[in-house]
């Protein structure tokens, strides 16, 4: 049995950068929202905004990385 190449790993590992960034953003947003507002509503709102921001970052990073890889 051989080791997988990097391209093969990307195909089978699962998850995407966008999903990972959204999850991390949601976690950070939840903590920041809870600390800033000191309420559950602040935590939920912060988590939602964090997830949106993280997903946007992941999407832009993925697209720009793809463009950079193809251009070089």
C-alpha cells in the first residue's frame, strides 16, 4: 500500500477551507459576543457574524489561491 499524494489527500480528506474558516469564525465570534455583551443573545449574534465572516474569508482565500496557482 502506498502513501497518498497531496492531490489525492485533498480529494479524500473532506471538509473545505470555507467550512473550516466558518467554524473557527463562529467559535471566536461566540466568545467575543459573550464577553462583549455578557448575554446569551450577544454570544449567538457574535457566533452568527463570526461564521459569516469566516465563510467569506475562506471563500475569498480559496478562490484567490486557485487563481494564483493557475497563474503561476
